[in-house]
């Protein structure tokens, strides 16, 4: 693991395939912040502090992961002065900088429903560059199971969610949670890909987009909802509402 200091507010960490294998970390875990990925991040920050005096206690951080064709992954870690940047700059995939051939990945999922497939395809392309067709098909199935994508949809009326659940009955069986914001009275629906394929999940997202507004999902956003919002239905909200 190699760490470089870009400037006072930014460091870059280069992880090789061996670095990930030693820690038993998959590409999907880098993208979506598993506990092993978080442990790796803590190790990086300790090393950055020791080497460069890069301190980030109580400072919001933006983490951009860039898969490279040579089976390396670059992690750019930036201190953020304005926390709102966390919700705007890396809420979707964007092309990497000129010295990288990869695609930038943050812990946030894409905004648009159709980008679920784009996300999946980009990760697959980096993992399977020049691989034979049989390997691509096998890895596609494996990667689909690894990624537990989540999306957030906002609704002003419960009736809209009930209508959507009726359409999705028999189509979607993944885990999903329904929260209500006590301040705005808006409903927040978090849905998980679970064991659906990316194509199936994309279809579900497109249907929900017709009834509600796309929200910006992040791990921290969901944690905030758990703490401050009212949980109306746990794990199977859409399935329960479809029976009404």
C-alpha cells in the first residue's frame, strides 16, 4: 500500500491486487464501504498521519475509488470544507482524471435508475478487461451477487407508494424500508437489490421513478434516517403495502 500526499487537503493511496487479497477485500466492498473496507481506510489514515501529518479528525472526507486496468485501485481522499459537497460532487460515477483510465466510484449510488446497469457494467469492464466470454458471464453473475445496491425514493403521499407496490407485486422481493420524516411528513423508501440481477433491479428502479422522486442514497444518509426518522415498515415495506 503506497500513500502519496497531493496537497494539504488531499492524499492518494495506491492499492495493488495483493493488498486487497491480503485483506480479503472485494472490489464491491471498496465501492460500498464494508467493514473490511472501513478497517483498511482506518489503516490508511493512520499511515497518512504518521507519514505526512495528514489529520482528519472530525473533518468530512470525500473518498473516490478509481479501478485501474493493471488491477490496481487508486483511492483519492479529500478533506471537505463544505459538507454539502459530499452530496453533490460524487453522488454518481464520473470519468477519472487524465492520468487514470478508470471510472471514479464513491460510496454513493448513481442518481438515475438507468445508471444501475451502467454502474454494474463499468465495474465489470474493469474487472474483466480482455477476458474470454465464458469468464465474463461467470464473473457477471458473481459480481451481481456481491453488490447489494441500494436506492432511495421520496414520496409526498403514502398512496403513491401503495400504487407502486401494487405494480411491483411479483416483480420485486428484495429488502426495503419505509421511513417518515417527522419534520416534512415526506416518506423515504430505501430499496435493496438483494438477490435480484442488475437488470431486474434496474426495472424496479424505473418503475419507482414513475411514482416518487429519486433521492441521494448514502450510508450516512441511511444512518441519519434510522436515528431521526420514524421507521414505518421494516425489511418488506413494498411487499406489505402490496397486500392492501
